[in-house]
């Protein structure tokens, strides 16, 4: 996983969830993430990182580290297909 992705995603989630600290391995629901916020954050990450995240992939993103790993994987796939910068 790209360390920068974890930092950017962490800052985004801290700001949106209004918390000062996030354990990258703690369940995001522990910080008040609900389904509506989750959808908003996925849309924001797709735009920010120029990736596509399916509903199935989003459902598996339970921790901040899961989110960063998925963004990193989606960027790698996009780069391998040649339809954007990785």
C-alpha cells in the first residue's frame, strides 16, 4: 500500500468524521461512519484518486487501512490498463 494514500485517506476521513485521531486498523463504524457518509466518502475518493470503487469493494472497506489498500489496488489496475496515471 502506498503510504501517501493512507495519509490522504486518513485526513479525509478525520475531517469528515470530525475526529482528531483514527487507528488505521479500527472499524470505521467505531468512529460513527454510517452508510450515507460511507457513500459520500467513496464518491469523494473516486474523484480525488480518479478510480472506480464498486459497491462490493466498498462493502469490504471496514477500516482505514482497507480503504487505502482498495484505493491503491484500484489505482494499480487503472494504471495497468493504461487509462490513467497510477
